[in-house]
C-alpha cells in the first residue's frame, strides 16, 4: 500500500565514495579503518550531514549534496568523538557540533569533562573554534535557513536547544577577508535571544522555519515560534491539549537530527506536528501502551476544530513476534496522514474530509505490510516529507501505490475500502491520465451501482473536487465532495471500520497572535479557516448540494415545455452563463473529439448548465466572500466546464474501448453487442447525473436515444420514452423520419413517435417525412394558412352561381371552390415539382419544402450524419 522510493543509500552514495578516496590517499586496499558511518542531520536544502571514523583513528564530518551527488569533507577531529547533534549553516562556513560522553564508550575516544560540549567551528577556512556550551545535559543544534535575506550584512543564526528545557538563538556576525574568506566577527561576544523555556518536547520544522514546543505548567500547551528572514522571531500560536499526565520521562526533540547515543523508551508518548501550505495543522500523538492489547492514537485536526482518537485491537500472535517497537509511525502525505504500526495495521487518514470514516482507509494483515521497513526499523521524518531509516541508512520518498489502490476496487473488498481507494486515487494521486483511464475501465466493467454508493457519481464529484481543493482549505466545507452526503440515511457499511473504535472530541480554541506582516501566508490562512469553521457550525447546510436546484430546474422545465413560452431576462441570463462554459469546453481537445457531442442546440441542457453556474456562484459568494467575485466566477466556470468534459471523456474512453464508429448513428442497422454495452453505460451515466441534478453535454440525449432505438425492442423503446428516460429530441426525430423507409414496422414506429411529440415540433418534423399522410397534413396546413390570410386581406367572397359547376345547395364546397379558383391565377401550384416549399407560408414568399421529394433537413441532422 505504502510505496517507498529510495533516493539515498549511505552505502552506495557515501561509504563507497569514502573508501575510494581513502584508497587513493593510502594507495592501499586495506580500508578496514573506515567504519561507523552515521547520518547526523538532513538540512533544509536536502544536504545530508554525516560522520565516520577515519582509518587513522579520527572522526570526520562530511556533507552529501543530493543535487550534485558529491561528497565534501567539512571537518576532522583528531580523536574519536561521539557526535550527538550537528548542523551546517547555509553558506557552508560554520559547523555546530554537540559532543557527548558515549554510554557505549571506547577507551580511545575523546570524553569531555561535561556530559555535553557544544562547539561552533569555522570550517571555510578552518580558523577558529568557539565553545558555546559545556553542560551536563544533552544539547541540540540547528542553523536557520532563511529563504531570502533583506539586509546585506552577513550573518548566521543558530538554535541551541538544551535538555534543561530552553532554546536560545545565537546571532553570529560574519565578515569577508581577502575577498573570499568568511570568518566570525567578534566571536567572543555573540548575541543570543531566549526563544522558549520550560518545555518538555520540541520539534523543528526546517521548511517553514518554525519551532513547536510543549509546555507543561498547569496544562499542556502547544506553542509555535515563527522565525523570519530578518533575524526576528515571534510566538504566533498556542493550543491547549488534553494529554496523558507525565507523557515524557525527559525532554524530547523531534527533527533536530538523530542522536545515535540516546534511545527513546518504547512506552513513552510519541508526538509530532504536521502543517501544510494550504492551512492544515494536525497534531498526532500515540498513547502509552498498557498490557499491549490495544494501540491508541489521536489526531487533532486543528483546522477543523476537533480531534479523533482511534483505538485498534492488536492481534496477540503478532504482538509476541514484534514487541520491540509498538509505537506507530506518523507519515505526512499532504492530503493524508498515514499511521503505520509494523506487523499490525496501516491507517490512511484523510485530514481534509473528516465527516465520514469511509473516506479514510484502514488496512491490516498482509495489506499493511511495507517491505522496505522492518518490524524493528527506527524511522524518522526528514524534510520534504521523506523518511530516514536509521539502521539501513536509506532515505525514501513516500506515496501511495497506484497498483495496490486499483486492487482495492475489486468486488471482494468491503465497500468502505473501495470508496476510500477511489477517492484516494482521484483526489490525492490525480491528475494522472493513465490512472484515470484505468478507473474509467473499471467503471465500465462494473457499471451497476453498488449498494452503499454510486461509483459514477463518486468519480464525477471527486474529480471535480480535485480541481478546487488546493485553492483554499475553506472550500472543503462548501464544495460537493461525495454523493453519500445526498443520502437520507447513510449505509451501515460506510459508518464504521471493523476493529477500529473512533472517539471524536472538540478541541480548545487555539490562540493565533501577531498582526500585520507576522500573519502573512500560512498563519493568515489558518486564522481565517478557524474563523470560518465557527461560521460553518452556525449556518445550516454550508456544503453545496447539487440536488438543491431541483425545484428551480423543475419550474424551468415546465416553462420550456409550455406552448406559450416566452423569452425572459432570467433565461437570457442563464444562456449567457452557458455560453461562457461552452466557450471553455470548446477549447479542450477540439481536434480529438470522437463522440458526437456539443454539436446541437440542446435547450434543456443549456438551461441546466446556466442554472448550475448561477446557483453555485451564488452559494460561494454567500459563504466565502473573501475569495472575491472574480476568483469565484473563474472557479465556477471551470468547475461546470470540467463536469461536461468529464462526461465526454468517460464516453470517449468507452467508445474507443468498444471500437465504435460513425455507423452507431445509422438507424437502418440493428444494434450490436458493442452498441448495447455503450447504451448501458450511457444509461447509467444519465441515471447518476439526474440523481445529482447535473447537466450533460448538449447532444447527449440525442445520442442515447439513437442507441436506444437501435438496441431496444420497439415497444420497450416507447416505454423508455413514456417514462421520460429517453428524450425525443428534434435531431433524433428528424433522423428517424429521413433514415428509415416506409415499411410497416417503420411506419408504425414513426406514427408512435409523432403522436408523442409536442404540436409545434410535430408540425416541423412532419414535413420531413415523405409519406401520403404527411403530404395530406401539409396540404391541409397549406389550405388553412391560405384561407386565414385571404379572410384577413380580402373579406367575404361573392359567389357567381352561373359559373359554378357545383350544385347550389352545397354552399360550403361551392365557397371553397370559388376561393381556390380565384387564387389559382395568383398562386403557384404547390404540387408542381419545386424545391424547398414551406407549407407554413405562401410558395411565392419563402419556399422551403418539396411535397414530392422531401430534401430539407435541419442543420443538426446534417451534423449527426457527418459525425
């Protein structure tokens, strides 16, 4: 499940290089003295600081540059020393080192008088060594790595964290000599500031340059100090935490390098803080183990305002085999936090969407095995979300395995796992075209909806959520994420994880200090998110639900289907929204379209597109005004355009997989098994989108109805039409009238379709059918139109009884004959061979239809034929 990619190996990247250099210097292959190579620290720039025992009984410190793949010797101690902490400044001119008395002491090693001796050494050039501390407690050192420096003065800043419970910052002024030599200036009087004190735990975050520490006075309080490039620092954050009493037997340090001479008791609480640039903050800690029966750990989602405590029952057989390390490892993947206990379980926790447990993934047994990490491995987090295996000396990047997640979609897996795996691939690992194609193939092979969720709805909503979730953390509460929120009652399969007990609790209100420049970037975003969480708790239904527009959509459908519909300002406004969306869709892969969509005027879908844009924009402007109207408008248009593109992409993928061609649109042929498979997939997509009241690309209804008439028996097809599942669109009916001959079965189908059409559409499409009945209808309409026009213009007709050949007592027929006789000299004969005569108007004014040879076909039908 957890994929580890090795980026560094101490054996191949460092030791082999050291041996090669020793051989060159000594001209001998006897390099037995090169040993005890240890990684001391990983700096912000990725540089790896390490030490090794030289062949001549010395201790040397070097740096490995992962960008150039080169090793560099930094300093050499003429005796063997035990380095417990080490850090190199950004300019590579200063080295801070803490030496300790080894508990595994060697007779030949150097043993300082104090328990710990902290040195500041000039290494480029080697010029001076200053003692910073000589105390009887362990000391950690860490240079700051500012992103940029606004002032021109050369200066380095060093953090010195002592086990006595305080952190000092040393300001080290530097000066250039002889144009290139950089040395300390006035090293005897270094200015220092007290950063923190009276703490029992401290963590350094090298990326954002932050120090977290935990005070234990009256209550456990987590605090954070932010360091700025201009040598200033400020305590910006405080959060009370409910922790077990006496969680640590001594002060603990996280991310201050690794001390190879100090072991952490297995029974102690393990605490780590993860932050992300989007504004998330998660405080993770494991509880002390009692009797080795259960593993309990808590994730405090500070950005959400609550915590969740998970208790996992451990298998006793597995405990006896791996009692060496029963503290879980916390791994930050950005969107997820992984809790891994070797040999027991692997819990992938969604730190953005915590409303339901089914959006997190819990694995146990063989599924939870990580091959690269053994049960007794000592693993620590290093910058850039990597892991360092202390024992093997390897560094890994971490991610989730695509292939394993695809295996979790199989029918043998619980539906909660399938839902979590689907969201993980679409949101966390996306966008990946190859992975997305595999998911679409899986959907086409498992097209029927599952008991607990609809996989097509989840695919659409999760893919749409992916395009907006990185823009603002507050969008998590207002944007659609999963279709399960639309259900009145959640399925039992999605509400619990077997073997895992989850206990949620509200967090105390955090305090964010500082003003102006101090609260820029991450802290400004976190503060706004916490404030919005209070707002979201107070307002009803902050999350936008697509089904909320159903009532408005029903009213618009009634207006569109009305015979007396009139254009309104609201409809024109919705049409403008639709034009903006379709203009964005038209720019995407225009030359690679396979499925004939976006090629007709589908008024209902166009109105639904405009309505969704309007309602989603209104929802975001109401709940997230801070984003700004312009940004919200772009977000909404992209969102709806991506929705239409997703449906097109699904259809294209299945279309190409089934190897369909233009013959799909030919109504004269019976549908094949491939056509039926395509029809089935399109029906499921229609069902899924209608369930969420989502629009479809214009032309979707026509294509679905064409496949339906080819694949379904005639009576079944008409039942689908009567139940509203298939739409009798004008392009489809036009194609039906022109493509099919007038055999008995086809005539019956055409009559059945015509009588189901609205009167206005029936009059238009009837003209396209070359049939005696349609010709009679056209004739009657033509005569009625002529009579109405003649009555309005000339008034009553005077009868000439002497000239008529009809009996005088049959007055209606005599009247009609007289009118037609008078008009014969003025109007052309509609039954003569003409082209494009329109029965709705006089032939002399705007001819559009031929009665004997019908050749007028609407533009949409031509487009379908070309497709």
